[in-house]
């Protein structure tokens, strides 16, 4: 006679778990790139001084991109203290915890329970007419309502939660990449504002000297009141600009401190900031000049003093604050797949695909198990004695018959959500393609524009020298000198702005390309 196999709730649960494995989610396929294969620059990329070649394959660390030691330290402080990045990191912790909650549904929840019950029955309620006292004690170990995942509902919900966690992690990378770019941009803007202030102060100094000499000349009768008024107007204009740039420099410094999350030590600021902050502000000088030139007979204003046309030397455009990355002329579009926002959009698409599988599983039967083992006794002392064991096994099957279209509507919602995620994924790639293309188009003409602006500054300097010489010889009036001064000042300010644009463009390229120039092996679709 064959001995029957023992049947326990544990073996039953294991057998049901082995049968589970059907997955109703559609097979995920990465959508094709909705953009051209390469992001070609409209013009060949010129080689620029200070260029640094990017390592082949994969993204470049921001520490390699930032060459200035002071700026690198500032970025490190921002990564440690910035509140937006801290919120993004906390969001990862929250998503990880939520994923753990969903993942727990894949396993039965085992609970231990102990109970004791002692009751007395009244005399009138017993057959013998005497009160009866009963006791019952039990100890059990088991689980309840554990779903056997035959059709992958729990597994797909678990996959959707995992993709949400990965999406939040990519958002954190996106915030960090943006923060690095913003800190570098704010640092460079602070440097440009300091150089603008330095130029404005130097211009104010030369125009004040010219005003004093013109005023002395007017007192001696060698120049007219119109020339004096024009010199006063030029000095006042420079004074307004200098005061405005002082405010702008303070605002730029506050913006950098907000990004870093704490005040930036002066030693970590650009050298131009220390130069303008240690220099004494230029104020109007009172009193007559120490020397004056007497007008020569017959020369009119030929020998009258004229404004000095000296201007401060600007920073060499060939020596940028951060080393220039050597960007290839044609960048493959597949590199966009490494951008954090694109990868986040793909994780959202993968999660939406998994939700379709969960919605489809709702059309099929669901099986849940409740099982327990334990011991029971009328006396607490005999609770764990032999022969007092108990067990219970209660499987339950649920089959949807009529739900008024609820499951069909839920499936349609999941499918539309997936289609929406596809459109958002493609839009993210197209947006990234445009951002990179715009940055490359800007990059293609920056060198030529810088050279042209440098030539314009030299030409305006020469114009000012010639206008000043003609005024001294009496061949022209002072209005031509003032016009040449204004033109030179505007050209120099534009040169500083263009130098800043060239540096910020490099930062923008690093950001919009996700820190990568080449992508020989795109990341896997699952991306974990």
C-alpha cells in the first residue's frame, strides 16, 4: 500500500507559485529616433585655443570639463549644498521606498498571532443549572489573501514601480547636470560683470579727467560752453553706467550664492571680481586742475586740452576662463539617448507599457490563498503539547463576469497613457535635437564674431585717436570726439558680452548633449 503524500499549505503555495509566469504586457520596443541621424553643424568647427579633446565613448565627468580649480571647488560646494538638488535626492529615496512597498506584494505577508479566550456561562443557560467556565488558547503562523500571480498583474505593477524609481533617478541626474551648468554660467557672468564694471570705471576716470581739463580751458576762454556741456554729459553718462554695474555685480554674486547654497568665499571668485572690489570707486573730483594749457594766439581751440582716450585692456579672448571642448562637426543623434531627460521619458514609457499588462490581467481569474498552521488548547500549559496542532488552507478564485465595462475602460486608459508616453518620449528627443542644433549653430559663428568684434574695437580706438587729433588741430568739433568715445565704449562692452556668450555656449553644449559627444554603444532599453 502506497503511503499518501502529506499535503500542507506551504507545498500548495509553492506549487501555485511555480505555475505562475504568464505576462500579458506588450513587448517593449524602443521607438525609432524621430530626428535625423546626425546633428550636423552648419559650418566647420574651428579649433580654438585651450581646446580639450573629449574621451571616446560615454559622458565626460564635469570635473574634466571644468578646468579652473576655483570654479571646480564652487561647483563641488553647489552639489553639496544646493536645495533643489537635495530635493531631487530625497525624491529618489521616496521612489525607492514606494518601489519597496509595491515589490512586497510579490511575496506573502507572514504573521504570527497568539490569542487567549476565557468565558463564563450563566447558571440559567446551562443544562445542569450550574455556571460553566471555559478557556481556549491558540498560537498560529500564516498568511492571508496572497495572490498567485498567474497572469503577471503583480509583476507588471512591480515593473511599473521600478521604472518610476529609475525615472526619478534620471531626474536627479538632470537636476545635477543643470546645476553644474548654471553654476558655471553664473560664475562666468560674475566675471563678465566685473570686467564691465572695470571698463565703466576706467571710462569714467578718463572722462572726468577730460571734464576737468575742459572746465579749466573754459575758464581761460579757450573752449566754448557747448564743449564743456558735452564733456559734462559724457562724464555723467559714464558715472551712471558705473553705478549700474555695481548693482549688477552684487546681483550676480547673490545669484551665484543662491545656486551654491551658501556665500562663496572671495578666494573662489574670478580674479576680476577681486580687482574691482579692491579698487577705490571713482568719484567726481572737485576743484581746479593742477595744470592748464594757455591758448595759443591764432589757434582757437587747437591748443585747448582734450579728453584722454586711453581705455583698459580687455581679457584675451584666446584665454577663456574654462578650457574649450573640441566639439566635432557632426554629432550622432544617438548621443541624445544618454540625456537624463530623454532616459527619464523612456522609463516613463516602459512603466506605461507594464501598466497595460496589469490592466489586461484584470480580465482573467485571480487566485488568492489564505493558510495558517498553529496549535490550540483549553489550557495554557498544554498549548504546545503533542496532538494539539491545527492548520487551515483556504484558496479563493475570483472571476470577473460583469463589471459594466470597468476593466475595458481601465485597459483603454493604460493604452492611451502608453501612447501619450510615446509622444512625450519622441518630443523629448526632438527638443533635445533642437537644443543641440541651436547650440552648434551658435558655436559655428562665434569665432568669426569674436574676431570681427576685436577688429571693430581696434577700428573704433583708431577713430577716437584721429578724432581727438583733429579736435586738437581745430579741424573738427568736440562732438566728433564724444561720438567716437561712445562708439568705442559700446564696442568694448559688446566684446565682453560676446566673450561671455562664447564661454556660455560651451557650457550649453555640455548640458544639452548630456555630457557626451560620442555614443558608440547606446544604453539598453531596460536601463537600470
